[in-house]
C-alpha cells in the first residue's frame, strides 16, 4: 500500500536515521513510502505548553500536506496522539488524515508482527506514556520485538511509569524531571540491557542523555531501527 | 475570593518541588505509601469485569448533575428542609465561615468536633472559628496528625501521607498533652498503638461534644439524604453523638437521585482506599426523633465552583469524588508530595481544580497545570473519567493567554520564533542547517554537554545528541529527488 | 437550566437562620450564567447514563460469598441454622467475655441468651453515652447485608436501635438472616428506605492513615462478630 511518512520535525532534525529505518522497513515489506515535502510540525510542543494561537496554523498546514492519504505513519506516539486527539480541538474545521504510530500501522493496518528483523542484542522496551495511554498501542511493540531474531528481550521494571520528559516539562520542572529520570535509569540499568528502545525519540533522548552522562554504556535505539535491522548490517 | 484554597506564601510549583525533592525521608515515605495503595486499588478494581462500564456511568451521572446543577440544588434544599434540616447558601469562604461561626455561637458552645472535610479545609474554617474563640478538633487520624504537628495536609485521602510511623509517634508524644489526653509514655511506633493512642485521646472529646462539623461525600436531591464515607468511626461519632450537626458541602456534591449511589458506592472505596467497601458509611436525611443530632444544618458552598462550571472544558473537574486515585498514580506527586502544590487540593486533580477555583491570574496557581508530564496515568485511574490531561493543557492555554500583554515575555518570544520556524518546511530546513553547524561547534564526540541559558537545567544532567549533519528531508531530497509539496 | 428549576427557585426561597437569602439567588444566578451552553429545553434525564454495568458481581452462592467477604475484613463470621442460633449467639458472647450487653428494643426474644451473669441493658429510657461507652458489647439485627462487599447495613429499625448503640460499645455482634443478604450494592440500595438513618458497616473500624497500611480498630467497635442465620 501507499503510505505517507510523517517524520516529525524533531526526528527530521535530530534523528533522521529513524526516518530512514521506517522507509527501509516498509519498503522491505513491499509498500510504497511517500514523503510529502510540505510537512513541518504537528504543533504538539506549542499546544502542550499553552501556545494554542501559535499552534493553530500548523494544524491546517499538516492537513494540507497529508490530504488524500489513506494512511500516514509516524515514528512518534506523542505526535500521532496530538494529531488524533487535539487537531480537531485546535481547529474544528480541519479534517486530519488517519495517522498511525509505527507499531499500529504494522500490526493493525498491515497485519504483520514478524517483519524479518535481526538484532542480536539484549534489549529492554520502555512504553512511552502517549503510546500507552493516548494511543493505547498496548503490547503491539512487544509483539513486534518478540518476533525479532537474535534479540534478548528483557522486561523493564515499572515500565509504565513516566520517564519524566514531558516536553517543556523537563525545562520548566527540571528538578522533578530529574528525579523521575533517575528512577527510570535505575530500572533500565537493573535489566542489564545493552539497548533501551521505545516508540518515541523524545523520551529516548531524555533517558539516553542521562544514561550517556552517567557513562552507563546503555545505548538507545528507536523501535523502527531495531525492526529495520537485518543480518549483515554493521 | 476563595480564602484558603491556596496557601499564602507558597512559591510556584517548580521551586516548591525542588525543596520537597531534597527531603529524602519524604520521598521514601511517599514511594512506600503510593506503591502500597496502587497495588491494592488494582486488585479490587480488577475484581469487577465491568469496571469500565461503572466508570462510564459515574462520568455520565456527574455530567447529568453538573449540566442541571441549579435544578438539583433546589430539589435538594426542598428535600432537606422537608426532613427537618436547614439549608444555607454561601457564595464564598468568608460567608460560609460566618454562617458556621454564628451557628456554633447560637448553641453557646466553644468546642466542635470535626470529621475530615475538604470543603472546610478549603475555606479555612478552623482558623475562622479560632478567631471567634471556638476550638475545632480534627478527629480523623491523619487530620489529627496534621493538626497536632501544626502541619499542612499533603494528600486528599491521607493528609499525613508524608509522615511515617516514627514521625507520628514523636508528634503524638509531643503535642497530645497540650490538646487533651496525653499519649502514653511507652507509646511505640506500631500503627496499632498509634491508633489506640488516638482512640483514647479523642474519646473524651466525642463523649462531651455538643456540636459537630462535617463535610459530605454526596447528597441525594430526590430524598435529601446526605452521606459521609469513612473508615475509623470518627465520622459516626461526630454525626451521631452531638446535638447539632453542621455540614459544609460543595454545591457540586449533589446527586440527582439516591439510586445513583449504586454506582458511586462501588467506584469510591475501590478507587480510594483500595477496599471493596470502606468500613463505615453514614447516611442521614434531615433529623430523626431520638436518634442523632436534633439540629441539622447544610451549608451549600460555591467558593469558585460556579466559575469552574462556566468553563466548558474545565467543568469536568467538578465531577471529582475526592478518591485521590490520581494522586496515588501520579509520577510527579510520588516524587514531590502534596505540599509542593501549595493547596488543599494537591496532585493531578489539584492541578486542574485549584487554578480554576482561584483563577489563573494567581501566579502560583497558574504554575500548577504545568506540573505534569501529561503522562495520562491520572485519567486512567479516575473513577469518573475526568480527562485531567485535557484540562491541564486547556488551563495551560488559559495561563499563557492571561500573561499575554503588549510586551511579550522571553518565553513567548522563543515560542513565537519556534512557531514561525516549525510551521514552514522551508524555514525548518534552514534552521536544521544552522542547528547542525551550531551543534557541531559546541559538541565533543558527537554529544553536547553542558549548555548555558534556558537549556542549562536540561544539560546539567543529560547529554544531547548533535543535530544531524543531514536532516531527513535533505536526505530524502538528495536520494529520492521528487516529492509532493 | 430547566424551566422547572427556575420556577421553584423563584417561589420558594426560604429565609434561613444563618445564610442571607441573597447568597442563594447569587449562586443560582451564577450557575445559570455558567451553564449558558446547556440548551434551555434540556432536562436532567436527557443526559444519558449508560447502565450496562452488572447489577450483581455475586456468583451462585451469595450467602457463602457474604460470609467470606465479611471475614476478609477480619470480622468473625458464623453460619447457623435457626434452631442453633441462640446457642451460637450465647457462645460468641461468652467467648468474648461480654458481661454487660446492650440489646435494642425489638430484638427477637427467642435469640436472646438467658445466661446467668449477663447484664442486659435496654435503651428505655435512653442510655447515656458514658453507659454505652462502658458496656461490654451490643447485640443487634440488621436491615440488609451486601454479599459482594461484605457489608451490613443498619437502618435503626427494630432490633437495631438508634445509631449510638452500635457505635460506643467496643464489641458488636450482628445477626443477619440469609434472606436479608442482597447480592450486590444496587440490590441493597433498592431494599433500603433512604430517609431512615443508615449505617453501612464493612468490618470493624479501621484506618489506613499510617503509611496507607490497614489497621483494624480505631473509634468504632474494634471487634465485629456476625452470625448468619440460614433460612430455608
């Protein structure tokens, strides 16, 4: 099927490899990926910080860029949730396209759980709050990960507690964010995993930034990058 | 307008939270207590296969209540009056305090016993009574701990959740004697012994009390039946033994019908203390000859509630049944505790209720909707499905709009500039190229370490990756060429 | 925001002892302004309430469930046939060492033990709070039991007495007939008369105020025994 990729401004700028992984994965599964160049930001940061006036034009821009697509995929649970739950709130006139977070697209729309990936590492999965409680992706990401060959998937204790990122929360309430981060890092380290994965690079940047500062040696990888990985990859 | 919803002098949330986070004992106490209650709640809600249907019914009943609040209150007044009670209306805290004070004075008494009540804490009733020479004795164990410790409540259900058993023992030993019967010299920190000390201390107060003040968990408009849900029996003591009972109730606590309790009596105990049913629930309708108080007064309190009702999104916060499940699951509350919220209503529900009751022009109250990562755990736990994250972002917008003036703040300037960039693919492309260059200038080994300015606090504890040399869109353009625009 | 409400509010404002009638008009006026978005024609019942929740969560044997759930609160539960009931009650009282027993008016005489050495206190004339506080226990019937939640409901009817009787003595022995046990909360509320003074009791008094750990025994009776009389 023909699928439009909504890369998100954040991944576009900071984590292009995640976008490339989505393209590679979907093409490997036999689908066509479009990248509508008119896309920019979904407005989540502004909306969640209270700047609705500033966010509103982004909603119209988004609907325009993705008009006509029957499926839009994005490697971000929170951006998918923003479009789905709040674009109508910001602008009742717009008709947002159907946006799926990657695991939703794969499992619900495309009906696959084994995407033919190979990733021989010890991995633990953090379910991000918005994928869990806004989108209700449930165990879809875990189903996908379990089917990855070579993976040693270990359960993360207190997985469902928030990592403390929360967008501008991490800046406005830095001390509380730090305290939540510290607990999340402790749990990640207790698993002995080499890699922490999640469906959102924003949370991963926050947790991974802390893990890097403490020189824990635990790396972070977006779910898409693990699912795209294959034998013979460097 | 509302008097005691927020505590004067409490700094905005980020600063108050910093102080709280520095208290290791507090964090240990909170982690233990919230962990215990979370497991209990999940166990008893998990017993009911139709828990979601009960939540839907609870939410709908609250909507039915709020959309016709005037009609229900008038019906309630009629039913209570018919049953021998007297109904009073108080537009704000000062009026409520005046009504209660005059009612107590009319009895000639200078002491009242109190059942734990959020409404009377909100209006600062104890302080108001004290000014008129009337002593108010809190009789709920946790409220007693707070009162004896000259402390503030930090939780809706368990106001002394921030105290552990050893601290409670010290408070009892230090202060009980000043208020009445002293704690025994050999008091241990066993919860059973502490409860026994409270029993003995309060017993004499119950037996001589002539006037009681309570809140209410609900009042049924059709029958005029008022109810208090509790555990210890202090509520029953206050509601049964004195001659005069004065109940202060927020106007939103009315329910259309007694039969609606079939939903709330299932939702509340399971969400609150994690029990199938709380030990005691008392219900009374006006007065009953020869049983309980012969004089019953119901004070209906507005104090900012009608202003909240006027906000079509924020209104749902008035559906709160004060179970405190949202506090117990909140990752922010778990770390900071309740005092950081600077209000009698802490936690997620406080973050949506307090700013509405006092208004977002109040700087401290306006900081509360930002005290959340929007993780959504509160919404999942709420027995009446208050969409707390939705109200939080709604109130953030109100707080931002309130501050907009002719001269934009530094934050507004940054957000405006970001909006300019993020709403245009072309400008975003330029910014990405600048960002990649700038990032490489400040980075070492592909990571950015400590940064100055607004990003300082972020970078104090986290490394940040350098923006990619080639953005995704640049890569796509380079490798795939065409592309819809 | 119904016509109905407006009419009543306009005609029956009572002048009350402590509150200014002005506050009443102010609050009702504020509510109507706040609810400007609610169509004037909408009635409370127009707001639909989904009622697809279960009327009962009890399984097939709700009497056994009641016994089990009451016991979960650390109350002692005994099931007895009608003809053994008196003996079981007497046994409970003597096991607890009760010497003086409050027995409300209307308690079935055939269930009352006639043991020597047991002082029975009747509430006529009304017992003082000090006497009640000093009593060894209270023996009552109840209005309704709730199986799923393990709850006993008193409504101050015959055999139960006024509320203070079951509050001040430190021991409460409550007799529940199996026919009085409702399966779950909805059925129990249907059986009750709302305007009577109601007390829902689920186990002995308890608190979770210290570290959210449950401790039985604060102000209400610290010991609760329940005897279920099985009826055919």
